[in-house]
């Protein structure tokens, strides 16, 4: 999927101060290839086996955090070129030392993946750690990255030996390359960096010519132009290297790269689309995982291709001094059958494969272990948002489901201190009616029909309120199309609690409900059930993977964030859960007789 329609407006975050429109948060019809104006995107219907009952591709994931040197289901081949594999040498990584046999080292799942083993679409994310220049030995020319080999052959013809390739197999390696040698001169190739080093992202293989060669991803250097290099940063020179593969259909996939540890807005990876239909349909993923290029490819192929001299000789990776660190090899589904895979509890530092971030904020998961910390910058507009990386590509079509078990999204968050206006809301929980018309078609200040369910603090009233729409820092308004109500209102003791848990339910094709609770073990305080048939008709489709937005203001009509004194404002997100099914009892209190749903806020 082409993300330009989602991301080309980054930096124009919609916030209270200036009412600037955000392309990341724009309604889904503005995302390219998701549908025509006012219509819902085309989407394969979810089969009846939903909610985690299909085969779970996440079982192939490894974060290499174990203390028992267990890397299963991953293996590293060829064995004669692997000196050692350890998960304890650098905890949180698998550290690989190589022999000097002149063969590439690959990480593979034990068994190949057949195309119908897991529902598509799904994603694979791979992380490497990279030493900085000052930490590397002088002989430190290397290449490492993502390897994928796709086969189009009959599975009955596949060999038993994982080191052999089946017939009709095509591959791609996307590699971060580091070169160091006197033949590298300061100039345009290395962005005029002093010294004799260069980093690049390079694609090789025969899968698709559009992803081959130098991707020309730049990096920065620090120091003096005349002989005073301190460090490289960004792009392929980053200390954290993130690779991404999306398998969309049996003929379409995407690959991408991002360099850097989370700690700033992360609008996404540098992506390229691949169409393999000329080979037929993919029947299996024979290889997918990390690759360390320690054969003769760098000196014999890449160096001449870059126009560099082969004298003095370029030698790849001294086996006595060079080691490689793989951070994670993670799979998750992104379709309607396994929409719960996009849930996140932020308990794995440095791993944010499921979110795009937009806005002036430092976004990271290491200062508050087990939580995502969003620190808003003083020079920003006082707003931030995060959206699932599959935004717009997963739509639940109720008309194609014989039985809909209900749907919920739950989030737990801690807002900034109650000294200025703030809000936190779901900013793209998009609904379509039965004829495909979107409920609300614009940003809230232009067309307030979009449902922005959340909570807001009003310091003048010294109270927190549930909101159906973001009406700005000083106002509270009813939602013109969807207006879920609590009767009585949610107690201040719940909405003021930190952290606060929020729940949104799609009970069936015509009923919505919202809930709050202070502690995860508390019962939900539930709203009245909202009947959509009295507003826009029945729900035909919905986007299950909403974005989340947090905003702050100085409480003035013409505000510009809140500055940085006495401190920067911060949101913390504990977890986000997307799931089929209903976690609240259906027969509670004095509910609607035909449904048995609670219609008054209470104990859930």
C-alpha cells in the first residue's frame, strides 16, 4: 500500500493552537488505494475463524531475551561458518561470531512457511544493533540486513535440506553496508564526511529490479570538515537498524528500512513495493530473516560497482574482532482475521514496529519501562498522534460475516498533570454505513461528524469530562452524529485517576458503547448504549485500528503549546488492545430488553 496519502503531510499536526490539518489523521478515504471518496476501502472479508483462532504467526517471533541460549524456532546456518551464537553475551540480542569460511550466515525459521500457513496480510520486522565508528575495529567492512527467498514451486518438490533452494525460487537481500578504507575519499558519495568511511543501504538479488542497488539513504556526520570527525548518525549509520517486510497478497509485498532508536517522531520506514506476479503466485517463504554477508560480495562486487579502487585490498569482517547483534525477528498479522495482533503492551524496549508517530514529541519506551512515553516539545503545536502501521488496510465488513462477536479497543494511559487543558482521544475509529458512506468525512474543526471518543481536562472547571468530539481546549460539545452519553456522568474519581483505562465497544451492527475504569481490576463504568439506526443507520464496515491523539494547551484561544517550564508535558501509554468479542457482561442493570445491554453507567 502506498503510504504517501497518509504521510506526506507530516509536520502539519492538528492541534488546538492552530487548527492545522493532519494528513496522518485524515479520514481513511484520503489514503491512496483504499477507496473512492466517501466509500470504504475494498477489503477481504474476515472468515468466521476470527479472534485468535487462526494459526498464530506471532509464535515465530524471537526477541532473544532468554537466559538459556534458546533461539528457537530460529537457526543460524551454515554451521561450519558460525563460531558461536549467544543470547547472554549482550542481553536482549543474539550475538553471532563467525568463522572465516567465506560464506554468508543466515538466520532462518526451522521450517519454511507455506503461503497458506498463516492468513495474509502479515508483517516481518527485523532489528540489528550496529557499533558506532569509534567502537569498531579498523578492519570493519561488513554488510548485514534482511534476507528473503520466495518460492513459486509446488511444495511437493521442496528439498528436505534447508540449505538448498527449491526450484523456481527468487531472493532479495536488503543490506546495510559499512566500508572503511583509504580509497574512500571525502566527497559527495559519503556526504562530504571527513575520514575514510561510508554507510549505505543496498539491495541485491533477483526478486525485483526496483529494489536493487543503492537506495541513497543519507546520514549525518558530526565534527569538523577538515579532519575532525566525531560520529555518524541517522540512516544506515544508526546504532539501531530496522527492516520491514509486508506480505500483502501471494503476488505483492513491500520492503523497507528505518535507521535509529525510537526517540523522536517516527513517521515510518523508507518503503518500496514489489510485484512478483510475473513469476506466478508465491507458494512459500523458503527463507526470511537476518543475513550477514561475509563472503566475497563486498570486495569483489560492491567495491568496483561503487567505483572504488580494490587497492589496498578490502577484507570483510575480521572474525577475531567483529561480531553481529540481532535485536529481534518478529512476525504479526495485520488483517481482519487477526486484528488483535496489532495490540501492544510496550514491554519490549526499542521495538515499535506497529506504530507511526506524528507531531513535535520525543517518543520512546526506555525511560518508563513497560510504557510508551510521549514528551511534547516546547516548540511544537502541543499535539501528538500515533497510528497503527497498517492504517487503512484492515477493514471489518459486517455484511460478509455470518456472526459478528462484537469488537473492542481498550487503552490505558497517564496524561500530563492537571495544570493546563489536555485531551486524549481515539482519532480515526472510522465507521461506514450499509451503503458504504463514511460517517463524518473531515477533520473535527471542519466537519465534526468524525467520532473522536476520549477524555479532556478543563482547568477552569477543575474537572475531567468524557468527549465525543475534540472541540478545542476551552469548549465541550455534543457529537453531531455519534453522541454516546453517560447517565449519570462518569465520576470525577474515575476520570481523574492516573492511569485511566478507556474502552470502546461495537456491540453489533447498530450499537456502540464506551466505558472507563480507574484500575484494570475494577469493573467498567459503562455508558448508555448508542443506537446508530437513530442517527445514520446500521454499521456496514469499520476501521478497527484507530489512531490515538494527545493534545495540550496553555488555555488561551491563541495558544502555542505550553512551553517547557517548569517541565515538558508528557503522556504515558501502558497498553493498547484491539480484540473481537465483548469483555463486559451483556445482561447488566436495566438494559434494552431485546439486547440485554446495560444502558446506564454503573458497575459493568
